[in-house]
């Protein structure tokens, strides 16, 4: 409260009232946090660890705790396959070996290998029959001309390799197992070659005309694949 003025003078200001209000003190700065100490006890921070939350995914990707791939199922020591009845013309040793090796490598059972063999035989037989029907119904090489077509094709095969030779047997096996011996374009080509050979035969040679003595069905079906 200001002092009352004296007589004839000015009022004396109150020092407390005249002084400006004191500013609030600022908080002292917090001391800097000490750096984290590493495993060596120094200021070096420890190395960052892998995301522990994904540890399960990493283990699952490697196939096991140690990162090793899971072991493959053991295949039977020996797999014995039986060629289906009537499929001997379509199934050779090469196919049997391929199926057996695949079963052993993949851990398949003997039953699975046998089922695969039967499926291959069924498909080969169906394809050969489809080709045979195309040739039988062809107006040039089939129908009433089928027997002559077979005889001419047979003559060509006999002239390619000596009868009974390994090459002759292999060629006929390929034509039969693949069904190509029934296909119109193949047997037609063989028949055309046989016809050209007949026309080129000299008179009296006994090679002109359809003089083939072997069963003509062998050309289309082979010894083991004739229709019943």
C-alpha cells in the first residue's frame, strides 16, 4: 500500500509494488543418459539381434531345428512290376526301368509303380487302336485295299534290314510300341515304297505284285498285338 503523501509533497511509491514480478525459474536440464554398455563393459552397444518374433518362420523354412532338409521316405529295396495282359507289345524294358527308377528316387511304393505302368499301357493301347481305325477307314489304304497295303508295307520292312537282325527287330518294336505301325501316314509311306519296289522288279523275279507270304496283320499289329 502506497504511503500517504506528506503535506506539500508527492507520495512515496511502495518498493514492493513497483518491482516487477519475478520470472519462474526454469527446470534444470536433465543429465544425459549414460550410453548402454555392451557385453565388454564399454560404451559399445551390443549387436542387434534377429527378429525373435520370426524365429518360428525361419525354422519352418529350413525344414528342421538344425536347418537340415527333412529326410525322404525310404523306397522299397526292390520293385517288381508285372506287364498287364495284352500289353507286351507296348511295354519294353526301357519303360519298365524308367518306372522302377522313378519310384525308387521318389520314395514310391511298388503298388504306385504298378499303377503307373498300367496307366501307360492303357494309353498306348488306346492310341494304337485310334490309329488303326484311321487306317482301316481310309479310302486309299484301308477298306478293300487294306490287305494290299499291309503286304506292300511288309515288303518294305523286310528290305530295310535283314530278317531276324537286331535292327529289324528294333524297328518293328518301335512301330508297335508307339502305335506308329498303325498310323495311316506311316503305313501308307511304307506301302508306297513297297509299290515302287514292285514296279522296279525285273520280269520273272517273282517280286512283283503282292507276293508277301508273311501274315499281313503283322505290319499293322505286330506278332504280339494282333486283334483277337
